[in-house]
C-alpha cells in the first residue's frame, strides 16, 4: 500500500494542468491520474474518478492532443465513470464541437438530455463550446433552454449562471440584456 502522501488526491486533480505545464508534458500527470482511476489503492479519500477523467481530458486538450482527450472521455463514458456532478458525455459533446463534429456533438448532447443528466452546468459547458466556434445563435438557444430548465427545476444558482451567459451572448449579437422573471433565490 502506498504511503498516505503518495496517494492521488483531489488536489492532484485540481493542479493537473499546472503540474503538466511545469513538467513540459502531460504524460506524467495523465499516467498518475489514470493509474488512480484504475486502482482504488492509489486514491486518497477525496479522489473523484469522474473528475479525474475530465481533468485528464482537459490537460490533453490544452496540449493539443484532442483525439486522445476525446478517447479519455469516451473511455469514462463506456466504463460508467461518472457521478452526480460529472457526466462525461457533456464533455464529449463539447469536445466534438471543438473538433468541428457538430452533428455528432448534438446527438451526444441529446443523449445527455434523454438520460436526464442535463443540469445547468451541462448547458453551460456545451453552450460555451458552441459559443467559442462563433455560433452565437446556437449558443444562445442552448443557454436559454438551460436557463428555462433550471428555472422550472427551482435551481436559482443555475438560472443565474445561464442568464449571465444568455446576456453575454445577446450583447455579442448586438441585443440588449434580458431580465429574469421572478424565481427562487440562488443558493
């Protein structure tokens, strides 16, 4: 059994990108995080496998290794590595958009919605990827849809987050901000 300070923790996940940049390569960080995903004996108590897989994908993406990043997310999805706050398919959809595979991305996001895994953050992640491509109308539609869903679910925080995204995109399109209808306060 590894010593307690050798176990992979939530902090290791959170500092994956700075550690990879410092090393000049994502490979040591990716290998360490994936080893902990594969072997629970290497994990500290606060280690989150789904978050680790998304972090690995993000590090690979930041180093321009998009296909490897996508493969990591697809592995997480295939192996059911997800939790209440991390759905790999949302990140798959966002990465597919960045790869220019927008039809495939839309299909994957549809699967997320059908599975009921589309909380406010799913709309934010996917919508921001669409926004980054310059498809402001598509991003606006996603953000507004997520905002309405969050409002209907009584999620004040999600509603506020997506309302901010809606207004950011509206301003970029040359339209005025919208005002939120009354709803529950953010918590």
